[in-house]
C-alpha cells in the first residue's frame, strides 16, 4: 500500500434533513392517492381535471425526484496531494483539486440560501463560485489559481481544519 498519499480526512454526507423527507414523502403520498382516486376510482382528483396520463407522469417525476435525493452523496477526501470531491450522481468519478492549483483556502461559515440559493450542486451569487453541499452552513472554501471558487460543505469543520493545518498548509478558519 502506498502511504505517501494516504487519506488524512474523509467525509460522506447525504441529505438527511427531516423537513426535506417530510415534503418528499408527503408529496409522493398525495400523488399516489391522486392516481388511485382518479385512475382506479374514476373520480376527478383536482378541480382542473388533470388527465390520467398527466397525473401518472407527475407522480413518476415526483418519485424520481425522491429517488434522486436517496442516491445523492457528497464525498470529500483530503490527501497529501490535494482535495478530492465527488458529488454523486453529478460526478461519477472523484475530482481532484491539487494543492498546485489552489491559490488559497479557508474553512468558513457561510449562508447557504443567500450565497448559493440553497443546498446541492449550486452556482453562487455575485462571484461566489460553485458549491457542493448537502446540509449545514460550514465548508472548505477553495480559490483556484484560475480565479474560480468552490465551496465544499462539511459537517466536520474542526477536523477538516486540523487536517489542513497538519499538512502545514496554514488554513484560515472562519466559523
């Protein structure tokens, strides 16, 4: 085993917020009821009388959205040669951000709504760059040498900061 590039920090995150799951499950139950009521009971489910096909299509799309939230996973690894990130299923393979391409970084607190419009695979407002986040309000902020910015959400900010400091890269911590 090659220990010269061992993993010094790792984190795997999923969408676990109860309010998200309550909305998704609630919407799926409403659509299932609507399909049963309209297709099998042959009664109009809503005042606008969606066609059976439209209702079934909307139900399938809602189910697929829920399935997407089940498989979404943010993986972060800090190694001696850089930071590795994969936001599955958007990234099928891990993306490497080598220290040679990183101008500066910090572990910081941020506002997911005002800076990035929420959680997920996001594009920030006012030159904030991209964000990969699934929960919380702390992250590893990278500024690359080409000027682009990337925020990687973390639920382990202290551990990420300690790991970066151990690498003698000098992390700024702002949380």
